[in-house]
């Protein structure tokens, strides 16, 4: 699988998301199994957050990586209302307990809240000095937020990105490329499934003997600085996600997607789901 440098580590460009995991106790074992199978397929970056099922997703991840922690690049996120100096410390320690680990590889501020960025960064740096996190970053930050943050230590910015939501191409994606900051794309195959029934994506998928989801992932990965973190529980979907980096879209394919989902021609508000 293609890899990218993220905060000094080499990570796969296709990882595993966990949004909505941990919400249904009846799905717990299937979700744990899916994450472990994803690791077997080379998707060793796992992204989660204290927000997801109010810690339930972190518990799922913790169970999945229990005897495989050294294989995993582990990403989690702190709620904005916990982003004070003391709140970050306590939230991180709760996440570590749920994840069953001593260290989170990358810890993100989920989105901006009431606390000054300087206070949150100070808390992140204290966690890093304690060895409880290795690096930190942000999520749902626009260009003005990153400029205000003004922190070379910020390892990544995680935002919504797929053919239906491509406003970041106007300025945020180029900004991050210019600053050598990898972008983590959440919901890279859309939210709700409508994108995967799009006629243009289906035509392209048929051409490449692929699936629309693989086309959407390949489309996001056409930018060398992008990491995609789709969520899947179905084994066949996991296999398809892992193989998506073998799909190479040509100019005709990209033109069809542009026709169906035009690229932005002006600044747009950052989309968040």
C-alpha cells in the first residue's frame, strides 16, 4: 500500500475510520473483527475519537488492538469542551484507558471551541513531554484557523473531503501542501451512500473493474498529501478499500467527476459533518 510521512512516521495512505462504531452492542464483535481484518490488509492507521459513541468507539479499538498495538498508528481526538489545559489532560487519560494503551500516536483537537488555541497547544505539548501522545494535530480547521494556530508542530488537519465536498481544493488543500502538512480526509466515500450510486462514478468503476467506493478513494488519493480514512465493517468492503490505491484515474475519469461535481471557483465555508 502507498505510504506517506505523517509527523515523522510512515503510515498507509488508506486507514480505518471508526465513526458510529461502538453505538450498538450487538455489533461490537463484528466491529472488532473488522478492525483486525483491516490491519491484516495493511490499513494500520486507525482513527477514532472520544466523541464517537461517547468513548464506545475507543473501547472497540482498544479491544481490536489489544495484542497488536505495535502494528498500529493510533489517532484519537479530544472534544473542544475538553480542550482546556486541565481538560485535555483528563480527556487524554480517559482515552488511553479505553484504548488500553500508554501512548496515542496522534492526538487531534476535534474542532475549535471556546478555549484559546495557545492553551490547547500547551496542553498537547505537556502530554507529549509526558509520553502520553507522540504528536498532535487538528481537525475541521480552515486556512484562517491554521494561520492563527501558526504551529509547525501541528502534524495534520483532518477535514471532510470527497467529490461531493471539495471546497477545500480552493485554498485549504493548497495551503497544506505548501506547508507540507498531510491532510486526512474523513468520509472520503461520502456520507449516507448517495455518492456511491452516482452514475459517473459507476461508469468509471466499470471501466477500471472497480467499485464506486474505490473510485472515490482513488480520486481523493490523486493528491499526494492526502490520507483517506474510510469506515467499513463488511469484509468485502474492507478488501475493496485496501485495494483502492491500485486504481489509477486518468484525465478522462477526472473530467467526468469534475462535470458531475465541479471544483470550487471561490472560497467556500468549510463543510463539517
